[in-house]
C-alpha cells in the first residue's frame, strides 16, 4: 500500500528461543512467549487474557517474517524499528532481525532501523525474580573502546544495508537510555566526542553522516514499577551540545500517568507534543502508544494499567500524529508506534483475541492514501503462514497454542 508517511513500529525481538543466553530469563526455550503463554490470574483476581491470533510464532523464522511483512505493509506499517541490545561486549537478541527479517524474501518491501535499548538488563524479564528490580544482570553502559567496536559493526552490518531507513541519506540510529550512554562514555564531553567519531566513521564508510535520535524520558519513570529507571533528561541545551538530530518517545508511560482512560492520557500527550515543538529546535517525531499493562511479567498484581485502549481511541491518536506531521511541511514524515509485538506490556499492533486486527485497521484508515478504502481480512486467510514454509521450531510454537 503506497503512503507518503513512514509508519515505524518498534519490535521487541524476544519471541524466539534461538539465542541460548535468553534461557536465563525464559528457560523453556521459546523466548518471552513463555511469559505470555503461562500468564495466570493474580491473587486479587485480575486476569490478563490476551492471546495472539497468529499463534506463538518464532519471529526469527524468515517464513514467519514474510507473512508478517506482507500484512504490515498491507495495513500501512512500512518500517520496523528493532530494539537492539549490546551486553557483555557482544550483541543480544539479534536473531529476529538477522535470521528473520533480513532473510525474509520480501524484506525489500519494508525499511528498518535500530533503537539501541541500552538500559540495564535486570531480573524484570524473568517472572520468577521480576520483583527484584535492582539486581543488574548486564549493564547497558559501554566505554569508548566498546562503543567503537559496536559502532563499526553497526555501520558494516546494518547502516549500509539497502533497506536501512535514512533521513537526508543518513542512517537513523536511536538511543534509548541517555544516562547510560553518557555515563558509560565518561560524561557529556566524552559522549560528544564519541558521537563526533561515530559520524566520521559513517562518512568514512561512504555514508553522508549519521542521524542521531534520542528517546525522551521523564522523572516520573523512577516512580513506576517495572519500568527501566532513567535519571538524565534530554534538555534542549544538552541536545544541542550532543548534536542530537531528532527526538521521539518509546512509551507514554515515560512521561505521564497512564493509569487512566486513553482519552485522558491523550490530553497529556498532545500537550507534550506542543511543548516539545516549542522548546526543541530539532524535530520531534510524534509517537503513539497502544496501551500499557505489564502484569504478565509479574506474579503479583501491578498498578498502572491504561484503560479504554480501543481501536477507535488509537485511531484518534494516529490521526493526531498525522496532523502534527502535516502541519509542518519541512518535517520528515515519520511516526513511531509502540509497538508491533510488545505483548507483555500490552502494547502491540498484532491481531489478538480482544481487538482482532482493529489496531492495524486504524493504521490503514489514517495513513492510507485511499482514505475510505477498507481491507477486512479473515484470520484464516491472511494471518497464517503456509505450513510448508514454516520451520519445525515455528510449528512447535503453534502446537503450544493448540495445547
């Protein structure tokens, strides 16, 4: 489906068991599908009952990703923004990108880019110990030698790929945790020097430079349970010093109280967009979150659930994001969405047993060039990869869902 917008959905690349290091969090060997599958009612009676209509698919399987790409593009999602990790001086959770998306026969139909999720890895992903939010399994900080090793690998393996998203010819690279980035490198001056080096390394590789994006945070994060705790906010002055090119968000939970109905949350979101447009001289790309409820990751009930996250309310948020872009003729038309598949945070576009493909339809309704055109799809016809093209591992995931 043609569109003049780049609609980028974040990808949480944990729905595979192909990387052995993931088994310290999900020992059953199916990644975080283990948490989704085993979700149980809380002691207060609360029950999280979401189920994926496509089943527990191995998203590191190229046949699975071919089907997902086909449906993403059909509904107007034309960019996947992969959460990307570097722990213990090596990459983590790359299989869904390297073996799934990039080996899919139709990956040429979409763009992708990386959001460096450089927060510390804690016990949060292991439901057996998720109440321990202070123990760090792996630090997200990197020093200058590690940063250079990581950056050169990014340039060679991803930035030069023909499907990598570029703005003004420059590869877009997003950093999640500003505090960890700055502290790991030794302060703001050292961080600026590392960024300057990174840009030059991109130029040496034949690229016109680097488009550096930062995820915006807020102090309220430190008061939320089960959220990565950041303490360094990106101010307009710091953004200028670090030569940041743009900003966006990853989740509404990072800057407002989400324990309310979605329309009430959106009032704060729109006010935030207005303030960012006023205060920052660099572009803000509007972000839409689909919800929040991370109870699947905990044994006991956790407060903080976004309510009324209906497709109709999400459509309104997407329309607001589109209007934000349309009002600025010089703004690159990028919208970020959380997310494609954040099941355990209840923020995903993928079809489920509650809303069907309602969220995907909302994207299509807002961002399709043909405004009134509808594409109702039947689950059994459009949301299933042909069995002959699905690997044995993916078939085993489907068997889990069938019981």
